[in-house]
C-alpha cells in the first residue's frame, strides 16, 4: 500500500528557478492536506553528494514533474539523465510523470510528449494572461494524480478530516520535525567530515576553484584531498603542466589540457587552443571550464554563433559560475540579442551584485534598448554601492583584466584600477545624462 504523503520529484533547469518557486507556491495547498511531499535539488544540505542525492530522490519519487522550457531541453542533465529514468519508471508503472508546460519551446518528437501534460493543450504558462489561473490548473492536475495514486482509504480521510485532526497532526509533525532535524544535523556533520573531497570534485568541475580549495583544505588527509588540491593549484596559480600530467589520471588531464588551451589562446594560436579544449572535453565531459574556453575562443575570433553554443553548455554544467554567466551575456551582446544579454547580466548580478564590469555592460545594454530610466537608476545604485564598498575591487572578475568596448566603438584592455575607474565613471555619467 502506498502511504501518504506522495513523494514528488521536481526536474528543472536551474535557469528556471523562478518557475520552480512559482510551482512550489501553488502546491502549498496539497502539502497542507498531506497529499504530497515535494523535493528539488536546492534541498541538498551543505556537503551533500549532489549526483547521488538527486538519483536517490528520483528513484524514491512516486510522482515526477518535468518543468519544460527551452533551458530544460538544452540541459544535458535534465534530458539525458533525469528524463530517461523518469520515463523508464513511468513505463514500469512505479511512478507517474507529468510534464508541466512552463516556457514555450519546440518539443515535437521528444520522448515525454507521449504523456499527458499540464496545462491542457500545451497552453504554456508564461504565455497566458493569468498565470495564477494556469498554475491553479497545474496544481489541480497534480492533486488529481496524487489522489489517484493514493489508496482511497488514505486519500479521502486526509482531505475530509484535515481540519478536525489538525491539532493532533500538528503535534505528530512537531515531534517528527524535531527528530528529522536532529537526523539531518547528524547526517550533515557526517557528510561534512567524510565527503568534502567529493564536494570539492563538483566544485572543480564547475570551475569554482577558490571554493574547492577551501573545502578540500578542511578535509581529512586522503588521496582524494591531495588530488583536489593538486588540481586547484594548477588552475589557480602553479601551472607546472609536465609534473601535473605525469601524476594525473585520464579524467584529471582535462584540467591540464584546459590550461594548455588557455595558453594557446593567449598566443592567438587558434588551431592548438581549439584542439586542447576539445581534447579536454573528450577526456572529461564534466569540466565546464573547457566549454567556456572554447566558447570564448570562437567569440574572440569572430564566430559568436559557435561561441554561444559552447557558452550555453558551460552555463548548463555550472549555472551559478559568474565567469561563465558573464561570457554568455557578452556573446549575446555580440550577437545583438540584447534581451537575452539583459536577462543573463541580471542573473549574474542577482548572484553577486559586486560585479562592476557586468553592471557597466548591463547599463549599456539597457541604453541600447532605449531603457533609459532603468539604466539611469542602475547607474546611480551601482555607483553609490561601489563608493561604499571599496573591497569590491577584490571581487571575482573585478580584479582581473577587463576587455571592454568603449562608447566610440574601440576595444581596450583595462588592467589598472585607474583605468577601470575611469571607464566606470564614463558609463555612469553617460547613463545619468540620458533624457
């Protein structure tokens, strides 16, 4: 017999986190009725094994939701890992799978289209004038599926007696919550002590080398810790490639190949840079920096369309990496897709408001779209925060050399803070003077 609440797994692209939050808000009624307990990967505790935790929850789920969008279709993890397994479980009748039509995209022929989705008739939620009404239809469909899945003698009492039994249930839930909190605390401590190198591995793959160094430095001594710190050392400072390659496993050599690609790119050696980046991806397809490097290489050599393809792959593998988001925004600018450039810059600044170059470029994107008031307000806000926080100069990307397109169309590399400060003042002043 299936026991309430029904376990629900939400499969989505991290670029659709706003859609996930809206979905969860509209499922609140089903949670209060005790019909469902929904899970998504933002609930993984610090130090948790990301891939294993997702797989375990996907296997345990009785109801699997697919939040369909262009970014979901673009995501290798969603389409090549989560969706096939979800459909296998649906075929075996061990789970119900419901596609949710969030943002419009072409899905003809994709494997999940054989299933009944919601809202009905593929009325995409973002295209409807009343989104709350659309989400209510989604929640109703999920509630119907949950009730059908649960045994009648369980589902009906849950709904009909909810009010009269609320105090008793609250008491049980309070004790369950306290016990669960204690277990989570113990588990988090254990994971933090024993699996830090695994967390470091995920951070390495996502190009978050400073964070990986911090995590692995605190880990207990082990070969995994030594390996993590060796890769961090290579990527951040000491580029002793020959020694690194002599000790590296095949998948680790991807980091060394990425460095070789960067060195070739700095010499304007396009052919070898492309070769090394592609070899890095072949050696370990999870190393996101190789994708970003290849995207930047194409972009810098006047091939922004090819660059976009690889920037998107880098962001898909590391959706919160500030460098990769900045690269994606800049290639959208090169392609003249100002709307997507604006969205990507805003996503980056939402993650880290201290990114001054990104803010300056967003101001220019807004001005080019005629959004003068918004550009002026942003310029005033960023300028004030910049003066209040001089430590921002040490933030990610701020301290590195800037590649900028000046107002007169000239390209310059800015290294000193005097030059960067002059550039920022020019952008802020231009935005403030617009009428």
